[in-house]
C-alpha cells in the first residue's frame, strides 16, 4: 500500500530528535536552546502522526494528540522567552552558562 | 519501488536533516533560526505524506510562522549581533556527542526492522472533519483545558516580561 516503510519515518524522527538534543545540550545562547527543544517536540510529533497512520490500529487519535503537543509547545515557547527577557533585563546576558545564581 | 511518494519523502527528509545540521554548525544566531525554518516546513511536507493535512497547515502556521517570529523577537530584544560560541571544553562536547550517538544507535536498533502489518485506514478522507468530530466529542475536556492552559501562558508571559514600575522609579531617582 505504501512505498515508504514505517521505519524510515521513525528514523527521520530519531535523527531530528538527536540533533535537537545535541543542540540543547551544547549551545550557549538560550534562544537556540529553546528552539532546539521545539525541534525535539516536533520530532515526537512525526512519531505520533506516523503511528496514527501506520500503527497497529490506525486512528485519528494520534493526530489529535499531535495538535495538543503543538499547543503546549507554543505556550512553552512564549513563557520561556518571557523568562529569558526578564533574565536579560536583570543580568545583561543570554549565555546559559552565565545564569548560575542558584549555584552555591 | 521508486515511486513519487518515496522520492518526496527522501527530498523532504534531506531538507529537514540539512536544516538541523545547519542549526548545529552555523555561528550566527539569526542564521540558525532561519535554517530551522526549512526543517519545520519540510516536516509539514512529511505530515502531508502521512495524510495529516490539517496538522501540516497547523505546523506551517504555528512553527514556521509564530514560533520562528517569536524567537527572532527574542533575539532582537536581547543581543541581535550575538555569534554563539560553543561551550568551552572539547571533552565535554565529545562526551555529549558520544552520549547522543549512543542514544540514537540504541533507539535505531529498536526500530530499524520494525514491521507492522498495514491496516486499511480512512485518514485521508475528510481529514479536518475527522479531527473536528474527534475534538468535540471524545476529547472535549482536554480541548477545553487547553484554552485554560493558553490563558495561563498568556498572562504568565505578560507578567514575567512586564517592566517593574517600582524598579524603574528607583532607577530614575538614582
């Protein structure tokens, strides 16, 4: 029925997730860390939509769940950027390794 | 075997991965965000292949529209000429790379010959209508809770990003 195997979609999602994970752990700029987290959420969405079509029991539920994930991701981006701007106003830095007020 | 679907999938996957690799390798912060737009748009194309047209439209609207613009605003409001230098310490980077690669290989072993017998589905027929019916019947409570979550996020973001009036007055006095 389909010429693209299910593992190809899952492998693409895995690669994007790994790129997002590596970016979130190595980048210094906080905006880039936030957007790497968005990339990871997006990779998970690919998995959800793939299983909603090619899973054991195909149903629309996976796509609805992907919509909820997108909503929560948008809310997270807005709040994360607000925190970033408040931090920048106080500390004049966006580098994630200089935000160490809680370090003893 | 080389059908149009396969070619479209390969092209979109290639663009998505190139966008991700550019995110890792570029030095200017704005260039990184713009590179990621390519990834988001090609993921929308992947959704179309997976017969999820509504999710594809939402993906383009929310990700390559709203989230990219909001991130660009975040960069402009902080340090727009920032060139993100990597965290110092080669060992740290190497260990992180090894850890992420290990994770990737471990998951890939689990999925590379996954074969689920394909069942017939009708997801491509009236996709948006199906999502709407499902949202307003089966998922009505989570759907309404989502509106509360968005309201909380909206008010929270405004309160966090608002300038403190008292601090400003003190700064003016000084």
